[in-house]
C-alpha cells in the first residue's frame, strides 16, 4: 500500500476496532492528553526536551501499551522517571487550622518559593488535576506534589503550623 491510514479517536477502548478496520495507526485523545500533561510537568523541572520526546516516541511506537494497564500505572511510570531526575512525589493533608487552609496555591508560593508543583488535589472523593494558582485549599484536602526532597522539608510547616512560615514573611 502507498497510503498510511491514521485514525483519531477519543477513547482508547475504540483503538482496537479501528486497527481491525484497517487503520495503521490510532491516536487516542485520552492518551495524548495524559502524555501532554506529564510532558508539561517534566518540562517544568527542566528535564531535557530530547529526553521527553524520546519517552513520548517510545510510548507512541508501542501503541501506548504502558498506559493501557491503568492510569495509576501510567502515573507511577512517570513518577519513577521523576525520581531518577532527583525529583520526588509527596502526598500531604491540609490540617485544620494550618497556614495552608483557606489559602490559594499562589498565596502559598509553593512553585515560586519552594519549586514544588501540585499535581492533583483530592477533595470530597474527587480529584482536581493540575489545579490553577487561584485554587483555594480547604482543611482535609490531600495534595499530591512533585519537587526536590529537601524543598518538601522546607515547605512542611505550611501544612502543619498555623503561623506564616518565616521563609514566606516579606514575600507576601
């Protein structure tokens, strides 16, 4: 054949049908969205673009096999890659009465002051992925964050203590 058939679909579950129908390649939007999200996270931690593109190319070449198992497995794979770059993930609960409770992410300056990125917030059995800076935290929220281990230690009192951390005084 002289023509390559590329099909785009919303859901991974439709990919096999399209392949059986004759598509040479199937591009599932739900997988590309996941790949794009993690690509952006990796870029924000200055992982070389060539390395990011190499990983993405491998995923596509293997028809997203790594991502097909479950979204949790995909996230784990990316997070393991972050660990290799010296980055770590942490989950933290916003305690009642803590400095973080009632504050927006931008007010806490997690990214600007501590180089910590909030990947998701778990609230009332819902996950809010990639929350914006104006997102306001509430007591009981569980945050999943990525950053350097020593920076988590620096930021810990934001979630435990009621007073503004010394590091933030003069910044606000």
